[in-house]
C-alpha cells in the first residue's frame, strides 16, 4: 500500500508541475511566439497541441527516470 501511495503522490506532483509549466507557457512563451510569428495566430491550437505533447513526453521521461526499473 505504501508503494501505491508513493506513485500517486509522484503523479500528483508531476501534474502540479505540469500545471505550473502550462500556465507559464500560456502567459509568457505563447504570446512572445505570437509576436514573433504572427501567422501562428491562425494555427494556435496546433501550437498548444505540440506544447502539450512535448510537456507530456518530458514529464513521463522524468517519471520513468526517477522510478527506474524494479527488480522483483
């Protein structure tokens, strides 16, 4: 039961970090990109999808690295 709670806690922590990163991206990175590349205004949903995919890959990679292999 203790291991399961650790995994839930880790997933919750990763989700919290993902929310912070998503908010910072929405507040600072995307507006800066929209100023530099005005054509992105028309395809903003593609940029959001790409950012979400990258963020998910990073978070899952960090999670996999932290937990490591379990030898039973």
